[in-house]
C-alpha cells in the first residue's frame, strides 16, 4: 500500500536517526515467509555497503533511498506492506533486514508482511538509468509537465496516473482522491483533458499529496502501514472517496460514491461532481 506520502513519511521519520552514521553490517533476519528480492545479490549488497557512511535519506517516487558514501544508493521499494522502522515492528516474524551502525545506537529495520517489496543496490550509473526509466516525481511536476505527460496517452486518466512512466509516486488511493478534488471523471481519456482540467488535476494532486504527508500517510483497515516509530498515519480520516462506496459524497452532498474496477484496481468517485 505505501505510496508517495507514506514513503516520504518513512524518510522523514528515519532521516535524523541515521544520517552521518557508518554502516557496520546489513543482516538478513530469520523469517520463514517469502523472501524479498534483493539486487544484485544480498551478499554483494552487504559487502559493498559495509563501512559506508549514510550521506542522506531521500525518496524517489515510491522508493525509500539510503544515499551512501562512494556514490552508492540502496533503494527499498515497499510495495504492498513494506515498512522502514526505528521502533518495534508490528510483529517480529516479518522482520526482513537490520541495518547496524558503528556507534552501537539504534538499528534501522526493514519489515514486510507479504514479502512483495524489493531492496536494490545502485552505483551512480545504475541510479541514473533507473531515473531515466521512470516519469518525473509527482511532487516535482509543473502544470505544463502534467499537460505534456497526459497528452501522450489515451488511456483512462486514473489508469495513466498509476503508470510510473507517466508520473512517478501516485498509487491507487491518491489517484482516486486527486481526481475527486479536481472534479474529473476517472474514466476520461487522459489525452482528452482540457488545459484547465489538467491544471486542476496538477493542483489537486499536489494538495492531496502534501496534506497526506503532513498527516503522515494513510493507515487502512488492515492496519499494515505504520510510520518509522510504528504509529498509524492519520490521512485516512480525510479520505473523500477512497473506500467510501455507497456513502453520500462529502463534497457535493448530492451524489453517492461509486466503486468501479480499472486495470484490476478499485477506483472510487462521485458521478455527480466528477462528470
């Protein structure tokens, strides 16, 4: 589930606790569940990061990034249930990796219930290639760039928003919420939006994402997502349409929130004010 706001919240929660510290070991935790994919191999990642200094903790799209000395980066893609934690995890049976540091202080933990996440080591060239393969980060997009990217695809705009080659970082929750705030039907062809509509979407996406970050993300009914200190996010209390099918639209008070399936994902919208 972690999308841009949740990953950004992890970054902000971890940054001050690990920047400037020297890595002594990356340890694979004992876990009887499906192992996470590690690239190029876990042994290579552990060997090359040992002794490195954490220069920065950043985010790219939905990836949590440790920037290390020697122009190395380790990118964690949480996918559905991954978390980066400083405090006790939701349970210890799904702990995957521990980052240990030379000062003997608190470790950084990687937890993942479903085991769908990835952890990848990049050198400078590999990182540049990854950046080129994806679209611009959603929080870095200008209205003009939104128009340029959406004009290139005739897919439904909701489906286009989920494509990281169009815009990186927006997932299912925030695509539905952004389109609702912008008053745009999620089934409209992306290339058919007017300049005014695309500008509204640009403003709505930035507002939704930045507000969700301020509320430390969304913890849904399964309770999986937690911040770096193992606390729930709060933006789920502000969802206008996501997971609210059958409820009266809180925006127009006329329509009823409807659920439809697009590209095998649930979309929530109000037919009355997203015509």
